[in-house]
C-alpha cells in the first residue's frame, strides 16, 4: 500500500456517484428515476480516517507494517459548516433540562 494508491482511492471516492435508494424497490419510498449523489469532502475524509486508523493499529499493536502510508496523504478541504441558532422553544427546553440536571446533581451531593 502506497500513498499514491491511497490518493487515487481518495480522488475516485470523491468523484464517483451513488444512489441512496432504488425507486420501486420494496423498502424504498422513492418514485421515478433514481437520483445520483457524490460524496462530500467530509465523508471522504471520514473514510480515510477509518482506514488510517486501521494502519495505525496494524503498525502499533500488530507490527504488520513499518509505517502508516496515510502519513503521505492529505485530506480534502471541507466546508466550514454552518452556524445554527436555537429556536425560542428549543432554548426554553434546554434551560428546563439543565435546571433539572443541576437540581439532580445538587441532591447527589
């Protein structure tokens, strides 16, 4: 396993398309033509992280490999995500729950 092979896998994984469900199948609510999707950079990075961890375990605990080939593989750039603010009712429920938790922890002391 080389970094070049892993970079090729990373790039192919980010380019290829997939179908989430097949219209008309027994367990699918989808109708019409199947929609194609591509994986987000974050998803591809999570896949790479899992594989990298496998190599880390193989190196540290099992001594099967001398180094982790992912050391030479860079991750894809991810979006910054989003900032989400609580709705008023969500904020109230959160405050109610934290008040209950605080009261419960005071009783345990």
